[in-house]
């Protein structure tokens, strides 16, 4: 199966993660990916992975032109799915900085708002993550039907939720003296793994950093709105800790979490029609 990677505005982290799939990938089937293989025109392919957000009119032009000649499109990573870091350019302060620099360099005109690629083209599948892990890329490209996600990161984390321990305060994001076996919530860390889609193998929590939700919501939450997601996280903290809810609410609004948490929040339950594919059936 021939495939290509169309890189819109992003950090190239998704491409690096894909390449980290190493020997498990058939790179002979890759016909275009600017980080590795360039061409004037993207060749006809069966599968197009799109990374990055639609930040400027060059992104929009490339996406529309390429989509017309491929069979299937996968939106890869937070930027292609919901804007991600490229969405930060919607912020007035960032825009002013950009435009000031733009006077000194020739850059493609920035669009007023960064949108998900699904606003422009038909997306067959979504592969969330910032970036998705190499294993997820390998599973996608091998069309691995055993690739099961949709549950929560806690299932892959393995840290224990000991009943007797109930923290009363949130701790900073980076904490040097953590218990390696105890759930990070039980150590006062704002870990959102209990609401986040699994499949990544929990590399962050295993390394001692709280999950920030880069895989987006689990299947239980994916077709619900942001309020339901907030309520689910708040409920976990009420059950496991004595940290005041206001402190949790405040911390959940931090910029680094808001980049990831509301991917798919434009979905709703309108797909109750049995002939319509439910959003969660399109997410790996
Ligand atoms: S809440 Fe976080 S640290 Fe605790 S078990 Fe879940 S993923 Fe692991
Ligand atoms: S543990 Fe959380 S933040 Fe880390 S890769 Fe998995 S979903 Fe993303």
C-alpha cells in the first residue's frame, strides 16, 4: 500500500515518531514526506497521512490539491485533528509577534483561525497523539485489526491507587521525589490518564510525568462535550483525593492541558442515526 505524508504547519514531531517505527515499517511504500522524500507533486497514493494544522493559505492550498487525488486520508496528531500548537497562533499576542516578524521575512499569509483538516476534507480515520507513538503508526500502516484503543491510559500505566493515601494539595508538574509505583493522582499530580484514550503505552506516567491527555478523550467521553470531560476528571479527584475541586478546575484550564483535552469536542451525539459512522469508530 503506497502512502504519503503531507506536512502542514507543525513541528515535524509526528514524522520523527513515524520514522522511529524503524524496521517494522515498509519505507519502500512511502512515496512522499518532505522531511525525508520530496517531490514537486505528491504522487497518487492509497493512503495520505496529514500532519500539522491549517495555519496559512499555503497549507490550505496543499491540502485541497492533494486530497483530490488520494483514496483515504488519516488526520494524524493533535495539530491536524484540532489545531494543537499551531492553534496558538489564534492568540492575539502570538499574532502580533508573528506579524512583527513577518515584516522582516517573506512568509505565507497566516489565516485568521487555525482549523482542523476535517473542516476541509473527508477524514477516514483519526490517529491522535502529540505525537502518536511509533507503535501506533506501525499498527495503522499495517492495518493491524488487533490495534485496540478507546479505553483509558490508567490501564497501561500500572501505578497503584492505594486507598489510604489521600493528598490534599496539587503538586508542581515536575516533582523529583515521586514513588515509582503509586498513581500520580495519589501523589497530588494533575494526571488526566483516567479520561484519556489509551494506545500510547503510558510512556509519560511510566517516566514519572502526569498524562496531559494528548491522545484525546477515551470512548466514554469522545462524543460528549467539554463540560462532561471536566466533570469526569473532577469526579476522579474527588474519589481519590481531598484536593479542593476549585483547585482542580483552575489547574485544568492551564494552557498545556487545553492544547490537548478538547480534541473531538465538536463531535456530538447527532450520529445516533444507525447509518452514520459514530465518531469513536473512526479514532484509533
Ligand atoms: S491516573 Fe495517571 S498515574 Fe494514576 S493510574 Fe491513571 S494514568 Fe497512571
Ligand atoms: S501518557 Fe498521556 S500525555 Fe503521555 S503519550 Fe500517553 S496520552 Fe499522551
